C-alpha cells in the first residue's frame, strides 16, 4: 500500500473502532489539522514536519506521523 492508502486505511480502522464513519473521522481530523496549522506557538515545528505553508490532508497527516514514528 502507498502512503495515502495506508493513511486512509488507518483512519477507517480508527473510525470503525470508535463507532463513527470514516468521513466523519476525516472531517474531525481536518478541523483539528486546521486548528494546529493556525497555532503560532507550534508553527515552526509544523513547518519542519509538513513544509512551510502546507496543510496536509488527514491521510497525509497520518502517513507523515507514521513515517516519523518508524524513523525514531
């Protein structure tokens, strides 16, 4: 599976485990991603992880954090 597919699969599994639809989970995640992107206190970290000015999709977010966990 490729990155976005892995992210989508992870979102679907977590949604199912929490009794919600994958679409609702994605919507909730997108709201939180936008809130995190707008946080001035953590902007430098955000830019280092995702790139300056980049707002990832929920799938991209999950994949990138998964990559970071595999590297640590």
